[in-house]
C-alpha cells in the first residue's frame, strides 16, 4: 500500500491530539467563531497528521476541518482548528 504509515506521528508526546470534525460539528464551530471556512488556518492533506487521520477516519476531503487540542501550562488545553487544503 503506497500510503502505509510507517510511524504514527500522533503517538509522539510532542504532537497534539488531532480529530476530524463531521459536517455538523464543523458548522457549529464556524457559527460559534463567527467565521467562514476560508478564514481558518490551513493544513495540507499531505501533512503527516492528516495521513494518520485518514487511516482512522478514511479519506479526508479538501474542505474538511481538523480539531487540534494542544496542552497548555496556563490554560490546561488550547483548541485550534485547521482547514484541510490540497497538497
């Protein structure tokens, strides 16, 4: 298989948790933030974390939204969102 994952980057202690949002969750996030998809920071489909997520969720389409939960010393956790783009 050409897309076989040799190393799961999501298991590394320095990589934050990544989750694929379904369409309903994505719409709720955009409404809550008062923005459009195009206003989100981007993440490429070729990103190692997205490749691992595809093994979990199946193919991830351009335009999907990834939720990333980072650990924070001051806020416990910090949630960010990324729009999947080509590449």
